[in-house]
C-alpha cells in the first residue's frame, strides 16, 4: 500500500503534509514514509483491472521515484526560459484580444484571443506553478506555489485572475483531486457529480443534452468556482475543529456545489455566504474582465473617435 493510500481517512494536517512531500521537488521525503506490508487478502478485480494483479508495485514505485529524481535534477534555466516564453505568448493573446475587441460589435478573433489567454494562464502557467513545478528554479519568487496568486486580490490579479480562487484551487485540485483520483474523495468525480443526470429516464434525454450543453459553456463559474471554494471552506472548518462537521455526513460534504446557493441556502449556504463567494471568488474576475476592460476599450475608442473628428473639422 502506498503512502498516498495510507493517507485516506487521515486528518487534514496529514493531507497537507503529504501535499508538500509527494512531489517531484521533494522525492527524497517519500523514502521516509513507513509502508506496511501489502495485505495478503487478494481483492476481487474486475476483468479490465486484472492486469494490476501481476504488476510489481514496489518496482513500479521505485521506477517512478527514480525517474522523478532524474527529471528534478535536470531542471534549470532552460525551463524558466520556456515558461517565460509561454507567458509572453499568453500576454500577447490577451493584449491582442483587448486591442481588437472594440473594432466591431462581434469579433470572433478577439474572443478567441482573450479565451486563449485565459486558458493558457490556467492550464499551462498556473497549473504547473501551483503544483510546485518551478519552486526549485531561480524565478525570483515569481513562480513559487506558496506565493503565486495567493494572499491578496492584488496578487491574484497579477499572477492568475480567473473564476476560481487560487487558494481554493490549491486545496481542491492539488490535494484532494490528485491524492484521490477517481475515488469517492475526489471532488471532481464526474460519475458521482452527474449521477442524477445520468440516471434520468430515457424520456428526458433531450433535457440531458440541454443540461450538458449548458454546462459546456458555464462549468467553470457555475460548478468549479463554487465547488473549489466549498472545499477550501471545509478545509478551514476542519482546521478550527468546527462542531458543525460532526452533524454533516461524509456524502453531504462530498456533494458537488454549484452556483445557486441563494436558492438552496439550506444545503450549500452552510459552507459560505453569497456575499463572501461573489465578493472573493467570482467578483474580481467579473469586474476586471467584463466591466473594467470593456470600459477602458470604450473610453479609448471614444477618445480616438473624438480626436479623428476634431482633426477632420480642423482640416
């Protein structure tokens, strides 16, 4: 049984300890974790999983640790230069989108550029940085997981401004998701989160497709932002030993949280208030992306039009 498997059911502090040890940046720590012998009771495996019965798990773990140490030792300036290049392209896409968004009423090119900038900042830059991928590289603290986007709204705006709160992402994704991939403790377990949708009767199939179509274009702010914030709230409640936790079942705590807690306050409202959620999580990205940037572009366009009109009148 691996160290990660042993952590299931342990305290939140133990989960935090593992989250800082079991990475490619701290591989030496893995060898110190006590590993009890494998259980002699062989589990009943599904046919598609029978291959694992003949897999040498100890040898596989050793290969992974060795590979991780080798790759970690190869990190250096080239990795930072590559990340800087990705960041430059990301910023260029965003700048291009902002500069062209006001040219016509509907500009698909600007939409694509802006969305590419947001996606790249999340999936390529923030994802790798928040996993600690550049902690050991000389980046002058720019890309350190303990400071990147956390601590203040200013740092979030500078480093990674998205629908999700960075601290919430770090707990939900880095800890719970990766340490319980595809298991009940995984907050992103699609089979569980969409069970009600999947189990709808066949007569409601058109409704299923409508819901899926809705989620495709809204899932990040409708599901991911509130669910990651819920996980962060639960994490903080465990740290302060909140007595309410004893009243909530494990299934209730694992239930996916979506936008709409004002309508089902008896359920998701227990984790956070709507003022806190919209003020801290959704608000900053919405204000900057959908209010400030368009307002600045509109003001610049108006100023340019006024200058052109004045020049034409003078001529």
